[in-house]
C-alpha cells in the first residue's frame, strides 16, 4: 500500500511539474536573446570584456598603414575583428546577423617600425607585425534601439592605448553609421567582403 502511495505522490509531483512547465513557464517573460551587448539605463553601451571578446571568432584584420596613406592614415593600426561563434554560425546559415549581435573591432599598432613606412624586418621577411592594443570600436545590431541607422548602433571606447573607456554613448551618424550605410547596407551593415570566413561561404 505504501508503495502505491509513494508512486501516486511521485506521479502527482511529476504531473504538477509538467503542469508548471506547460502553464506557468510560458507566462514568465522569455529571456531576451542572449546578447553580449549590455546597455545602461542611460543607453550607454558597456565596454565588452576583452578577456571574452578576444576569444571570439577572429574574422579578419584589415590594415591601412601610414606608409600607404601619406604618413597619416586615420587608422594606422591593424583592425582585428571579432564576432561571437553563434552569430557567425547564424550569418553563415541565413546571410544575416541575429538581433543582439555585437561586432568588435580592436586596433593594434604595428610593432616598432624599423622603416619610415612603419614596416620592420623579422626572420619571415620585411612587413608589418602586431604591436600594442590601441583602441576599440563596436557595432551592435538592435532593430528597435537603432531603427534610424538600419538597425545597427556604433560605439567607440577610445582610439588610444589601454585602458579603454568603460562605457560609450552611441556615436553620431556622421562619425560612424553614415559610412556603413553608404557602403554596406546590403550586407547587414558589415564589411563581410574583407572577412574570408563570411565572404567565402563554401566551407571546403
Ligand atoms: C569612412 C567610412 C567609415 C567610417 C566613418 C567608419 N567606418 Fe567602420 N568600417 C569601415 C570599413 C571600410 C571597415 C572594414 C575595413 C577596415 O576595418 O578597414 C569598417 C569596419 C568596422 C567594424 C568591423 C565590422 C564591420 O562592419 O566590418 C566596426 C565594428 C566598425 N567599423 C565600427 C565603426 C565605428 C564605431 C565607427 C565610428 C567611430 C566607424 N566604424 C566609422 C568604414 C568606416
């Protein structure tokens, strides 16, 4: 008899849990799509954690050195671009980044130049090598928050050596979004043509 009682109690418990999951759970607000973009109540974006984003997928490193820009490139550093793996996967499947995607572009200076064009010689040859971290720009996809700029917001946490600012307000359209809108609106506001992983979708 006791056995049956236990079975009934356990059964009731399971039924109650199932009911709870079926009925109560959906009423609780579904957690927003997990995004690494954290905004303060003032709308400022928090600096993404460098220990985290430097381990995301590294999609490319455009370089516009001073030596090729009359000695005064706007960004004479390497532009290291990082995207979270789940967002890379989604892009490869759909051709679009999911809401909440954050793309980080971290600059690194060229390593101690040995020549006026910023290059130096190493055992592998004369060229450019990664030096110190020197700045960070971020884009975030959020169709509601950034409806006016094709659903993406742009932020800069400083163009200088570490440490970077802890928070950043959305940058003015003329400073950032305008150029992305003018040139890459058809590829989700991102210069995928420079990132082989996203550009050449054939995985072979
Ligand atoms: C004059 C055009 C122009 C302006 C202005 C501009 N960008 Fe970009 N941005 C580019 C180009 C070109 C690339 C890719 C090649 C490179 O990095 O040199 C890029 C790449 C990026 C990337 C990497 C992801 C991607 O879209 O490919 C981020 C993030 C980014 N820019 C943020 C910013 C922020 C933040 C600002 C303003 C502070 C800004 N950009 C201003 C042209 C621009």
